C-alpha cells in the first residue's frame, strides 16, 4: 500500500487545492479511517474479517502519508530543528507508553462494565485496550489537524491529468533520484524481514512473557 496508496496520495496532494488545504484532506480522511479500524480490529470474530480489517487499516494509514510534506510546509525553517526534537521526544514517549503500560498488560482479561456486557461483550482484554487507546490518540491527532493546522494557499502543480503511466514517469524517470530511493528502500526491507517478527521471536521462541519484554525494552527507550 505504500506504493499503491501512499505514493499516489502524496503525488495527488501536490496537484489539488480545497477549502481544507491540499494535504489536510488526506490526513483527516486517513486519520479518521485508521482510528475507526483501531476500535474495530480487536472485535473482529474471524480470520478473513481480521485480514480485511488490517488491509483497510493500512489503506487509511497510507492515505495520511502527506503528513511529512505538510510538516515541512507548516513549520518555519528556523524552527524545524526544534520541531524535530519535539517530535522525537513524543515518539519516545509513545514507545515508552506502549511497551511499559500497554504491551506488558496485553494478555490480561478484565470484566467488562455493565453497559458493554449488555451489548454482548462480557470481558475486556489488554489487547482490546491497547487498540482502543491507539484509536483515541489517533482521533486526538485528527482534531489537532482540523482545529489548529492551517495551510497557506498555493497554486497546484500544473501538468496533465493524473494517469498511472504519468505518475510512474514523473516519479521514477529522473535517474538522479534513484540513489535517494535506495536509501529508503534498504531499511524498509530490513524492517519488513526482522521488525514484523521480533515480538514473536521474543515471546514464542525465547519464551519471555510480554511483561519481561516490556522491562527489557525500558532501558533502550529511556536512552533513545
């Protein structure tokens, strides 16, 4: 989806202008969709529905990828260093929050409140709370985009109407950009091979509990 949706969303965001701006419509639609899927995913009862839900979630996440160009446009150049520093601090706090407050309690089971029990949900797991907390945070981010972020009107990039062939030509025809793409592709492949299976490796192969994994991640989180 990064290529089929994210790349196209960024490409199109250069070529439109709406009353909401040119980047924000993608962020708002993608953010709302992703937050909705975070609430729904832990409730899906079958594997095919779960796969479909994950695909939809990733679709909406990639729709919101024009965030990076928006940051570069909204934050003044003299403040970009401070903005990146603040961003790194908040990302570190989010990792700390996930590993030490949510992941450590992922397998816990709690009795559901009466109003949820009346809807047929008798228990709430730590997994559900993790997803729902992420959905609430995502909604908060969308609210910031809607209320606090404004884009300066600019003329859309002029050119022919969007076509798949024209998109590929505009993005990949310039050989000077190929080495830049390689810098992004290499770590992406590494993450795809190792990052997706790291939690399973720690819990299933090494036999650590999720609480122990959270404790192991704490020093690295604090140092980073």
